[in-house]
């Protein structure tokens, strides 16, 4: 989760890696998706209570893995972080296309438009829910791209290119949603082509493809494996 300066960007400010303690690297405090009807996470009080339970169980840091366009609530995330005494790293980027309505602007955005949005989240702050009199917007610390089942489609390729541009500018690490753990080597190859080294990548849900040989190969390339 460290950037090019060796610092970790959290919703309450930048910290050193040694301040993180035990980390839950993949969780969602808020998320809404047409692909998951009835499973919306949009209750700040409930998420706040679960954040306290997580901290009391021994974790000190949580990475909220909800990217753009899926009901992410940056200011609520920061409120939860402060109230629970839990360090939270927020995510920017784009999920796989199935998580968005067909007319969602993220699906038609160009590489440059996506890169600008991702960079704004990382360097200026996430504007969702910003109201007069509030603190400056929380900034994201992780980039994310979501892939389909054995598929890197055109929307994902644009997102990967944008993630690469934002990573080259900031050094922010990258999380990849792998559908059922597929296309892992392909994801690393595509990211490497846009300047993201494997040791800057966490492969989420690789445990859903329980192939120990594959896991050893990915680890040998330097990638972090997400058993989540």
C-alpha cells in the first residue's frame, strides 16, 4: 500500500507502513451495484459497528476496496475511521463492467478521462458527498481494476491503461479483482505493459482458483496473493 515515497495514504492522512499494524486488505464499508440486488452496503451506523468489531478483533487497518461509481462514501468512511479508531485506506479505480448500468459514464470514459479521475482521487481528494464546511476531501491510497471471467474486455483495458498512468504519476499500489481467480497472469502482463510491476499488485480472490502451482508462479513473479 506504500506509494513512491514509502508512505501510505489513509483517509485521515499519510502514515508510515510501520503504523499500520495488522491489515485487512480487502473489505467494503459501502457498496451498491446492480449486479448485487438486495446486497447494498449503505448503512453508516452498521458499517461503523462492524469497523469497531474488526478493531477489537485485533486489526488496526482496513482497505476499503470499493472503487468509483459503486456507492463509495468518502466522508462517511473517514467518520467511521475516526470513530472506530481504525486506520482506513480508500480505493479509486473501476470495477468490471457488469457492476455498472449500461449507461454509466465510467463505461464510456476515455483512458485520459479515467486517469484524470483516478489521479484526482489520489492527489486532491474524492468529491462524493462533499458539503460546505466539511474538511478537505479524503484521498484514496489504492488503485483498482476489475476483470471478468477469463476476460480483459475493452472497458477493462481502458481502466488498466488509466491505472497505469495514475500509478506512474503517484506510485500508488494496485488491486485487481479476479473473477473466480482467473486471468491472473494475463492481469500482471497487462499491468506490466503500462508500467505497473508485479510487486506493486495484489491479486484479489485468487483463492477461488485453488491451484497451488499457479499461486506459486504468481508469487514468484512478485505479486501479492489475496485469499479473501
